[in-house]
C-alpha cells in the first residue's frame, strides 16, 4: 500500500521545483556567437579584369549570369516619405548573393537608378544602384 503525499506536501514540492528552476535560469549566461569564419577565396577564373574599360576603378566581369530576381517581402514603410529600393544579386566571395530590398528616405530632386547586370563580352558586369540628379 503506497501513501499519497498530502496536498500541502505536493504544494511544497512544486514550490521547491519552481524555485530550483528559477535559480537554474538565473545562473544562465548568454554568450555571443563567435564571428563566422572568413569565406574562402573565389574560385580561380571566375572573375577577371575588364580590359575594355577605360576607367581606373576595379570593374570586374564574372563568368556566370545572375539568377532570376527573388521575391522580396515588402513591409510597411517606416514613414510617409520613403521609397522602396528592390533587392538585387551581388557578386561576393565567388558567387551570387541576394541583397534584400530596403526602404530609403525620398530625396527630392533625385531619382533612383536600380542595380543591374550588363552583358560584357562572354561575362557579366554589375552596375550598382545609385541616386542621380533629375
């Protein structure tokens, strides 16, 4: 025959369990995640200097075309005078990486020219998005 603990004893045990759990959680320490390891270098032959350019800047042409644009979830603007800038494919660490769209404050007298990929010889060259005077 087993003895059932009294109601008071069960409450006492529950209180001890709650206090013990709270004590255990109070001792928790949140440690920041270590930084991600650096990305490997791009594969050889995937990026090359565009020899047709007369500019002195580092205009790179990549061998692979960008994928089709992804669908961005457009959230509500942070205020009434904001403009949505669509996402785009960027070339990072030897591969195409999607950069999500964002809200930017409207700039009176300026217009937004979106990021684009342009065919250049046998490769593709990125033209970054930018604000231009109207």
